[in-house]
């Protein structure tokens, strides 16, 4: 599982305050802790006013890059903002995101030529997020066609089928699983990602729904996720699901993650999280 750490986002009140105060220590600490907990990418999202976004993204990029070697995921709904700060990155990471909305593909895909940058592709277009499975699959096909025109291999794409809230769409989870399966059947080397917590929006006991949904999606083929890597219960669910599906030989990674302190109760005094012992879920 490719983990995109979600905890540096200006929509989070504590992060918003840190951005306003330019509290680099707070941002750096969040970046380091996510990396130590197993994040493969650190998402940076300003969520500020449009006029402040580019400068804020630049500051976040510089702070996080000084704090950790973990690659960035540059996150903005404005492709021009991503384009403007791209030159401040010191290594390939991930762009978040393209879609069939406007000219996002035409702006961002040229940045990925001749390097190993990866990209999130949202299954939405100028009409918004479709409710039906086939339209999302068709949008995926269109994005893949554009990506390959720039010489970018399919395995550098993380398709996000945009899971809908279960409170408003009764078949949200069933549709999401079907979308994953259909996309993976078309493109076996593509990555499928998503922010699973969106599914439980507006419902009680969200954590339980989110963990259960994660197990469903992993079984369907999802291998990338935007989540909080410091959420030990969610990380434990991921390791356990891989083990139960026979994707973790002799449960070695699950056991190693427990010994490293990534999963399990914090009441175990002999275990701790460290960068050295962190286990990646693949």
C-alpha cells in the first residue's frame, strides 16, 4: 500500500494556524512523524486564498523538504499553482491532481516528461463527479490516453475514483469496489488511490466504517491511499488485510510492524516507532 500522508493541509485548523504564523517547527514535526509512521509521500496542501496559495505552497515545500527526504505530493485544485511551485522541489514526487476538468492535464502532464514524477487522476470532469461507474471508467480511459501521449507510463498514475459519501449514495462502497476492479482490469499496472474517509462523511462511528471500507478496497485492488499514517488502527487494518489476503508471506510484515511499534496498542512499553524500523506495506 502506497501511503500519501494527509496531515499537512490548511483545511485542518491547527495547520491553518501554523501556516498563518509561519510555524515551521510545527509543519516539520508533522512531516517527520508521518514519514516515520510509514508515509511514502507527504501531501502539502495550502487551502488558503488563491492570492496566497503559491507563496504558501512554496513555504510548505521548503519546510517539509528540509525536514525529511520523503517525496512530496503537491496538492492543489489549481493546476497553475502546482506549475508555479514545481521548480522548488528537490526530487520527483507526486502531483495532486489531474482530471478531465478544464485544462488540468494540459498544464500538469508536460511537467512529468523526462522524469519519474507520479500523478493523481480524479475521475471527474466539467460536469463534476459522476454518480455512475461507467462514466468514471470512461474518464479514466481519457486521462490514460492523454498521459501516454506525453510518454508517461501507466504505472505512474494513481486513479482516484472519488468515493461518494455513503450517507447520500447507498451503493457508494459497492460502486467504488466495482470501479477499482474495472480500472485494474483495463490497466493492470495502474495504481488506484482514494481518501476512504470521505465515504463515512456525516455518519456516526466513522472510524469503524473507514477501517472496514479499507479492507474492502484492498481486496478489490486498491494499492494507494490518502490517509493519516499516524492512525494506528487504520495502519493495523491495512497490515492485517494484506496478511489475510495472502499478500504478506508468513505475516512477516504484520509482525515486524508490531515489533516496530507501527501497529497495536500503545500500552506495549517495549515497542516504539522509529524511522529505522518502519515497515512499508507493498
